[in-house]
């Protein structure tokens, strides 16, 4: 962003006697800021009480890229004379560059409210205020289009036969072919919208997404809708977040699942490289075709976010799960278990590589069904791995990324009907606008 330097002529207090006349240092139409910085620095010991000197020095440092030095010089100018408008104009710009958006907005507005400027200068300040204010309202969209191959489009179990227990005897029945894994290519499409509103001490975040997967097996087509809201209260000492969301899943043209959830997350102060946090989430699960599967699932978790140098981020989370049945006739009754999640993100010379490993175990508190394994309690564990490589591309003058994704899931259960494997690979493009 082009840096703003406005030299204003105001009545300034008389500088210290040792400080020379500074009018010869005022820049012209094409100033050499670095040279001016060196010349003014040589006068430092002579102008310790001159607000004009520190305002001019701060402007030279700001336009030379010495942000920290510029902030210090401009602060000294304002300590000597709080009404030094020239220093205030540049001080607001320096704060904005440093990332202190709301402090910069406040100072710029005070200048507009309290000072009288020439028309051209006032217009520059108004334009700057509008530009900065617009940054507190951020809206963006993302569109993904990927082609891939799935080894289990319909999420079917591995077993081609199932053992039933009838009258105390075990009987093997072959599964219908439509309940066996179907592999094939697919097309994955996703549209995501985000909106963020920033305030001095908090921010609001909204997102909505629609995803569709099409394949030759129309009974395995997926339509997924999701919307989320989060209230963030960041801080240097501690931060916390409250969230809520809804999601809906249709499979093969039929509504399958809808979920509504709320969550809370707290991160206390830590001077260590790995920052701990604690979370609590609650989700209401509604199954459209089989309402007796409905449940209320809670998760209590703790985790660490670590910065491993400038190019790597590592995260780990472990949580306790409990799924309470909302109907007394749900097979297996209540469920309990735990979940472990690991994340790794690394910046590569030409892109970003992300990896996620997740493992979950769930046990039923009651026997699942007398027809399956003589009514044994179902034990379920599921693991999945996600690898994603993202590389920016120069394509059509837009923010375009190349995406390559790999996903593998393994689910195992003592009741073979619930054991399955699934592997997908996909490649495509992602556009941000």
C-alpha cells in the first residue's frame, strides 16, 4: 500500500535553541527518504525537545521502511506536542501498517473531527478512513472443482456375507450387490462463502457452503449443505470462541442426516511455543430415514497448537465422546468413546502441504441386536488420513490454486457389517474471489 506523507504547516512550539532551522529539510516532489533519514539522524542530540524534528524524522523513517523507528519518533513528537497534526497523520498510517487497524481508525477520525485541513488533505483523510473502515467488513467466496476416483462410492461394508443368529444358530446370508462397495470416478464441486466483521475487541464470522458429488452411480451422489457462525474474542493473554452450526446431508437424492451443534473453546495465556486450549461441543443428530438412530453427542476436548519454526504448524487434540440415545429403542443404546486428532501444515517452496490423522473409538453400552453376534455390544473404531497439497497458479488473472487430495479411511468393528475401507484421490482447481 502506498504510504502517505502529508507535510502540514502549523504553529509549532519554539524548538530547543540548539536545534537548527528545519525548513531546509522539508522534502520536495521526489524526496530521497533514506538520505533525509540519515541527515536528520545526525541532528538527534541537538533536537531532543523539538516536536517538528521528530515528526519530520518519523515521516522519513516511515517512508524508508523503518516502521519500528518511525513509531518511536512519531510517539516522541506527540509526547512533546499532542496536537501536532502532521505527526498524528503519519502515526495513524504507521499503526495501520503495523496491524493496529482500529487504533489507526480512531486517530484518523479524531483528525477529521478536530482539525481543519486544506480541502485536498481532508479528502485524503476521508478516503483513507473509508478504505480502512472497509477492512472491518470482509466478504469472500471460494469455488472448488475436482475430479477423483473413489474405491467405495456408496460407503458399503467390506463383507460380502453377514452372519445372522436365528434361534441360537449362526446363518450366513449374502449381501445384495447394491450393498457391496462400488468404485468409480466422480466429480466434486463446492461453493463456499465467508463474511467477517471486525471490532476492536472481538469479531463475528459467518460461513455457508454447498457441496455436491456426482458419479456414474447416481444412488451414491452426495449433496451437503453447511452453515456456521463463530464469535471470537482474541487476546494476548487469553482468547475464547463461541460457535454454532447446522449441516444437512442427502445421499442418492434422499435426505439422510441433519445436525445442529454449539461449541465453546478457551485458550489461556502461555509463553510457550505450544499453546494449550480446551473445548466443549454439543450436537443434535437427526436421521431422516431412521429416527430411532437420533442422538445427542457431546465432546470434551483439550489440545495444543504449536509453531515449529516459521514454516510449520502442528496441532494435537484428544477428546472424550458421549452419544446419548434420544429414543429408548435405539440399537446399542448410548455410546461412549474417545477421539484423537493430529494436524500438520508445512510451507513448501512452491505450495502448502497439509496432513490430518484422526482415530476414534466408540462402544455401545447395550447389546446391538440379537440377530447379530447373539446380541453382543458393538465396538467400533475408525481411522482416517487426509493429505492435501495446494499450489498457487497464475491462471486467468484470478486467485487460483491447484489442489491434490488423498483420503483413506478404515473402519473396524466386532460386528462385521460395520467394517469398511475407503480410499479416494482427486485433483482440481480452487478459485478465490
